[in-house]
């Protein structure tokens, strides 16, 4: 459907962006502001001299348009040369370089602003350019190939996000000895055989697929629809709230997914340990992985003000990471950065992103928090093994748990001080003891889990995961005071870990602090809106014990509904007994007996004696109250 009321035109679009602007700001705000103001003035003057017009200049970005591609490219070369001269007067760590992208394309003009694919392609080309360099589209190249004393390197056809056709790209070579050269482009195959030609085409296709990585996800030249606080699924917290969307793997190789997922996990983990922030859990943000979602949707569904998104591309030993932080309510970018590093410097990238978010949101850190947001290993191979193991661990399946243990074991062999890997190695033994005791020695599994947790604490006595594990282990041994001590420390160390909060809630439930357990479970559910169903089971059990029966039934029924809608296997025998207990306590014995009958259809061997073994209450009266309710409902002794 044609746009009505908008002026369309063909124009040459120039997009420029400062390199590592956030680092420069973090090191010296005053000097950085002075430098970018000076450089923006230089660019504006040169744009005017080359018959162009500055359209917008938000933050460290500048957008301009020209009626001639030749003018646009000449201007870009002049800008880079002048900024190079100015940088020569600055110390190396204060130099400010720019990337520039140029595209000839159709745009919409509205009140002096320009929008559309023509603008978005220029911004994506800018992301491909080297610091101090220039990249142009095929449409722009066709206009300037023989008109300027420059050389060009063909980068192939790129599949660009939200652009239906691949975009040809060229790196501009500005050195005099490159003039007239076009590197990498083969227009005539001559006497090459068809087989050779096909091989070349296949290689180029692979290269073009890899170049997808140079895309960025959210362009400052493109409007971001603001979220509405009235449409939020949850009230906004009274502290900075953020969802870190899964970074996209743009390497063209699914085997590299673990790098993008691991980067996302580490940023979430780092931010979660900051008491003055509210961070949505991994489980919920990963429901958006691989989906074309809008910032507005994410903000309103998860109830957060800020959203971080980005991309990762690994090529050989090189790594390119793009990250953008958006204020969803205002619909604009707070911070954006591109990182070109060697893979060996991967951890410095994640630390930089985490700290830049903290700086952008003006969050004050304690000394302990500043230390804890850093990664917990410097061994990249160990980290990669742990990330892959975590993906297996989350299924709780016996075979996957065994594979996860093998990978975590290799990780701690590579780095004996890797607390995270020690903690989760311990959790694999805990899973065997609790969920797979038919195949493993329960007591021996608990002993191994305890040993791993102690090694984790030896490596890092501030590990919240290790404290949570020890709390769970002491609860299993009915050492309630020790369990509570470790649980309180867990919350203090990581107030945003929804899973650890829920684990602590189990301990609070069993020592009889039901109100505290309910508060923790609700906090965990808010941090992780797509929480696991077992949160609801524990919530329903707590409501039972404080005589809030309607709330108890609602929690169990919501859990059953979620299982059915998700198409996953549910522990129906236990669900029905939970409901039977509540209805029996309410005096609605007919319904209670009906649920007991349904439970026995799934597990005919269940008895009051066996159910007793599942209960871990510190107070025997709590245990007997539940068992008496089940006897009244007809569960055999």
C-alpha cells in the first residue's frame, strides 16, 4: 500500500558513528564531550562544503544526505583525513575515530527528517566499516567507480536484517596506491571452467553468509516506538529495570550459538548482583530468542523500562560485538557501542558492556558489587565448556545431566578456581540425588554435591550459586538452621537471581516461614515472568499452610494449565495430591477424594507413608496436618 502524505526521494545517505564512545566517556567525560563537539563541527562544515545537509546528530552519531553520491564520498574521505590529522594531536587513548557508511537509496522525508531502507542500509554499512574507514553500497559504488581516485574492496552480497534483498558492499581504499583498483570482484570468468566458476560462487556465498555479522540491530536513524507504562503487564519497579535480550549469533554457524548465549548470560549475571537494579531472568528473556520482537513489546510484556540488545560475530580469532541500550518508555537510545576485539579479549567486552549499562543508568555500586560483576574465569576454553554444560543441565534429564557433569568437570580441570563451574558441577549431583535416585546412590550424590559446593566457596566465597546449593543440601539433611544461614547469604549476594530466590523459598517454606517463602516466590516470579511451573507448586503449598485455600487452589490450577498449554509432561499424580490436600483442608471432601482417585490412576502405589518421605517440614505438626488431610481424602496408609 503506497504511503500517503509523505515525500519520497532518491538521495545519498551518509551515516557516521564514533568508535568506542562509551569507553572514552567513562574515562573522561569532559574531554570526550569537547572532542566530539569539535569533530561534529568539522563534519558539519565539510558536509556543507560538499553541498550536503546534516539531518540529525544524536549522541555520537551523525546522519547527512547529499544529492550526489560523488559529493557524499568526497566529503566522507575529507572527514576521515581531517579527523586523522586532529587525532595526531591527541594521546592514543583519547583518539576518537569514526566509521562511515554511504548508500544511494529511496527515502521518506518528513519535517526535515529522513526514514526508510535507504537510511537503514547506510547505518548497517557504517557498522561494517573499519575505524577511520568508509563503506559504500553497490548502488553508491556504481555511481563513483570511475569518477574518484579511490580503490575499492568488494565485501560480497550481504543478507541484511529487515531488507528483503541482499545488499552489495564495498570498502573504500583511500591510499593513493589503491586508486583505480577493485579487489575481490570478478565480473568475467574468462577461460575458467564451469566447475571452477561454481566453486568460486559457493565460496563467495559462504563468505557473504559470514558477512551477515556486520549488521547491527537497532539503528539510531530509525524510530523506536515507545512503550506505554499503562500497558505494562507488571508495575515498573522503583529501581532501574532492564531486560537483556539474547545476543544474536550472526556468524552463520549454529555451533557458535554458545558464544552469543554465554555473553547474554554473563551480562545478566553481572547486572543481577547489583542491589540497586531489577534484572529480568535468563529464562524469560530467552523466550524471545530468534524471534522478530520490538522493544515496545519486550518492555510491556516483562514490565521493564530499559532493554539491551545486540549481536555477536566470530570470524577466526576476530570478534565483533554490537550492543544497544534503549529507554523503552522514551523510545530512544541511551547508549550504543561496537567492539572489534580478538577472541582472547572476549571477557573484557562483556565487562565493558555491563559497566557501560551501569554508567548509563547512573547506578551506584558498592565495592563488592563492582568486583562481583566481573567474569569468574579468564580461561576461555573453560568458560565455553561451562556455557555448553549449562544448556544441558537445565533440562534435568538424566542423560543430559551426565553430559553436563562431564563438561563442568573438564571446565574445572582447566581452571580449578572457576567457582561457577564448581557450583553447577555440584548441582548435577544434587539433581541425581533428588530426581534420579533410582539410578544413583542418593547419599553418595549428596556427599559429592557438598564437596563441589565447598570447592566453589574455596575459589570464591562470594558465590551465590554455591551458597544456594549448600542451603539446599543442608535442607535435604534437615539441618534447618545451617540451611537458613546459607539461604540468607544467597539473597544478599545476588538479589536478582530468580532461581536462587525460589530455592531459598523452599527452605523458608520447610522451616515454617510461609509468608517469607510466598514473598520470595512472588519476587522470583516477577523477575522471571515465564517462570518454571514448580514455583506455582511451592506457592500453592505455602498458601495451604496459612489457610489461604482459594489462593492455593488457584496456584495449583494455574500450574496444571501451564503444563497442558506447554504440551510438556506433568507430575499429575503429585498435582492431584496437592489439590486433594487443599480441598480436604477446606472441608470439601468429595472433591478431595476425586483428586486422590485421579492421582492413584497415575501412581497406584502411592500411600500416606510414601508421601511422608517427600515432606521436609521442620515442625512435625505441619507434616501431620498434610497427612491427616490426605487420609480424610482417602489416600491409603
